[in-house]
């Protein structure tokens, strides 16, 4: 199991949380996604480490940006 937390900018509501959760959850190998709207963080749990570019692409697909 691998767990990584990322900061996402632009999330303001529950729709944002749902969008990011759905996109990140579709990454192959991801088993859980927890989004904390208050802190702007997304924690991704997966079978194997997930490439950060895949997470960035998923967040971008949801309409937000991964802070780097």
C-alpha cells in the first residue's frame, strides 16, 4: 500500500470534492481517495505508488490544479 497527500488549489464546495474524488479514483491502482476541502488536500491510497503526473492529470481533468 502507498499513500500520498497532495495540495489542490481552487476547490470551494462539495461538487469540487466529488469531481476530484471521481477523477483521482479512476487512476489505475488507486484504492481510496480522501479529499479535505478545508485544507485543500487530497490523499490517494493505492496498491503501488502512483506517478504524480497521473494525479496532476486527474486533478486537471476535474478542473483544478495540483499545487507544486
